[in-house]
């Protein structure tokens, strides 16, 4: 099987022979499961983003709607307002080579973010946890504007696919549809959807997905893993509070990188994370 490599925007490379890409999480949603990741003022967002960038973040992922199970819903207008509140100011201070990811399922939110990013000539990608199912117009928008997409495996609800076989089938069908409407295949990043998104998806499914991550290689697209402090870690280690799940997150991250993850979406970008990733990359080369 050939090497996996993608070159977003003709300057941002992701792939097998490239160091793992770090994506830092900025939550603007008080409803989120991990309260320490929530930032309520622009000053807090600014401080957190600049700290992540100085620690090695290549992408900053900004989300204004919690998709954790049982989180209260908000309107699209509220989500737009939260994004608009910080994005204009933030894009004025970040480096030109940093990519902004907008974590949204809605085209209206994506359009506002794209307008702001374009205003400052910044590069943007969309992180859609619904796998482009919640708002069908998102496909046309990202195709028209040539915006890279992080495609999370989802069918009826975000993250509801439990087995690698289901996930691969979903990705194949969605990639084919995107190809048929003229979307640039080089812009697709795959996220298998680790996490307790639906009631019947128990932690064992997440463990199996991480253990079998290499099966996604048949699709020849970069793989993103988002597992930071999630509930499966708490269930394995009997740690109910996300605040105390850092070591479990680092362990699962190491295995994910060893098994082929190219991008790690995380709340914690620090020397510990970078060391475990570098070690996992070294071991992977001799797999």
C-alpha cells in the first residue's frame, strides 16, 4: 500500500513521513464536558491559543457547540454569535502558517467563519462531526470554496458508527459522493469518531477502533484522532472527572500514533504529549 500524504493549501503537509500534526482545542461552549477547555472571554481565548501555538500547535480548532452526549442544544444563531465573538480578533494575531479549524455542522456558521478568514487571508478547514449529514448544503459550500474537510464517521447522529467496517463503508460512500460533485479529494481528512456519542456505543468499541486504526489506511487519506480526556478513558481507568484523565489520554494517543494517526486533536499540547508522540513515531517506523 502506498504512503499516505496530503498537501493542504500547497504548504501544509500531512502524512506518513511527516511529524504528527497537533490540533489544539478552543471551546466556546459552556456546555462542553471538559470545563477547563471552555474559554468565556476573548482574553482567555487569546492566551490559550497563543500558548498552544508556542507549544507546537499547527491547527487551532474552534467550536461553539458541544456535541457531547446529553449536552443542551443551542440555536445556530447562538453558535454563529459565539464564533463571531472571537474569530475576527483572533485571526489578527495568529501566524500566517497556522490553520484555523471551525468545528461546526452548519453551513451558516461555516460561511461566517470563511468570510472572516478570507478577510485576513487566513487558511481555514471545517471539522464536521456529523460527516456532512446534518446540513446537506455544507457539501456544496466546501466544494465551491475549496475548503478542506475533517469528515467524522456518522450516520444518523454524530459518532454513531461503532465498528471499523461500518466506518469504512460510510467513508467510501461519502468520499465517492464528494468526488462526484467535484470536491478536491486531497482536502479530505478522516476521523473515525472516538467517543461515547450514542447510548449503545460503549467504551469497548472505542478501544477496538484505536487498536484497528490501521485498517483506515485502505482509504489513503490522512487520519485524525480526537480522544482527549473522553469518557472511554474514564471508564477504563475508573476516573469520572475529565480533569484527571491526562495520563490516559497520553497513553491512548501514543497507541493511536503508533497505529497510524496523522493528526491529534487535543486539549493538552505540552512536552509530555510531544515526547510520547515522537516515541510512537519512532516505533512505528519499525513496525
